[in-house]
C-alpha cells in the first residue's frame, strides 16, 4: 500500500524566495483559488472588523467621524488609527491560510526560505532600521522647520497619559500592520507570480505598483517615493531570502511616523506616504539604497540564506545571490519610506 503523500510540500532545496510556490502541488485552479481565498478572507475580515469596531467604539464613547473627517471612521484619531491598524493586520492570517489551503505548502515559506521567521536576524535589521529612520525623519523635520519656522510644531499637543497610551498602542499594533503589508506585497504576490514565471521581477514590479496605489494617490512625489522604495525592498527580499528586513523598516517608519504625529498633536491631519512632499522623495532617494545595501552586506557577512536550504534545521548551503534589478546594484552586500508619514 502506497503511503499517503504529505498534504503540504515545500519547494525544492536551492530555490529562491520568489520560487517558494513551486512545490509541484499547484495547478492553475489552485493558483486561482489561492488568489480568491486571500482576497476574500481579507475583505470579509475587514468588513466584520469595521462593524465590530464601530460598535465597540460607540460603547466606549467614541462617536463616528464627522463628515469632514476624511477617511476616518471614528471621531477620535487615536481610536480610529488603532481600528485601521488592526484591520490591516488581518492580511497576515488571510495570506497564511490561502497558502496553506490552496498553495499546499508550509505557510512559513511566505516569511523566508527557511520556512519561518528568523528572529535574531529580524532584531538586527530592526536595530539598523530604527537608527536609519530616526536620522531620516530628523532631517525632514529640520528641513521643514527651516522652511516654515515654528508652524511645524503648532498642534494640539496631547497630555502625558494620552501620549503614553498612543505610543503603547502603536508599538503593539504597527508591527502586525507592517508585517501584513509585507506579507501581501513583498511576499505572497511576488511568490504568486514566481509560481509560474522564472524571473522575479514581473512580480516585484506589479506588487510595487499595487503597493503604491494601495496608499491612495496623494501626489506624484508620494507615488514615486512609494514605488521607488518598494522596488528596493523587493530587491532586498530576494537578496536576503525573506521578509525580515523589510518588516523591520516598515515597522520603524510607521512607529516613528505615528509617534511623531501624536506628539505634535497632528495625528488627525496625518496622511500616508502617498501625501509625501518632494523633500521626502529627495531624502528617500538616498536613504532607501543606503539601508538596503547595509542590510545586504550584513546578510552576506552573517551567512543569511537567500535560497532554500537542503535541511531547514541545518546550516544553509552556499548559494549565488538573487539577480539584480536593472538600474539598481546587483552586487554588494522596501520597508521604510522615510516620509514622516505612515506607509
């Protein structure tokens, strides 16, 4: 009697990050089903969360946003941001379940070629990301202050209790929101296209455009900043074989952006990176490659695998680096946008 084949199969050893869906278990209808499951679960979960969140908000005394409140659902900006961050975080289970049910592969292969989150590597990337983002936002605040003077700091500054509550909320929720966006745009979409295309770059480019559009179209500078950053982040994911570095940068960007907006009393007026001014784009032209090249050099020095190892529990094999993106360095060693606005 033939043994029953495993229900979940990983891609073969030596495959790159974008090839993790190539496990020999998918057919065209599996891919279509995976796309429908991920999109459907995410939309249904978002609708349910909005309904529950509005009900809970009303019970806690947070009324609905006024008509001139823009995209806000709740009148209180902090409560509204908490609801939005929680909703976006639902992308994580949507992606993992879609990969598990229809992709028929271990869901951890969305995270990295090791099939799991490489926590020590994530911590190292976070240390670099927060340092880079602190410098980047400091440059932008100084630039704006030189141009506009003390108007930059005019706002309804919150009390200490509200500030501390807000910082705790952002520290708790932003990592999940940032990880969800990376799971979708730098992870699942790239691997979805990589399941039937040899080159990773069609998937990276499509996902990068969608990432920029998902933040709305506030202006040309914000759109190109998001697109430019996303291309670099896609390159970095291929070089490091996982999402850890871009999750760290995306988290650093949003935690510091939300925290700064809250401290200055400007949380209600804070937009997204799509609203970034041209100055932010100029700074990002330098900071995005600096971060990515530094992390890439660290990955090479520490032997971080860019291909699936033969034995996930053992040391990863030596492997050539992922291909470079035309116009970007392919040798040498997306996610912080450095706008002062959350991405």
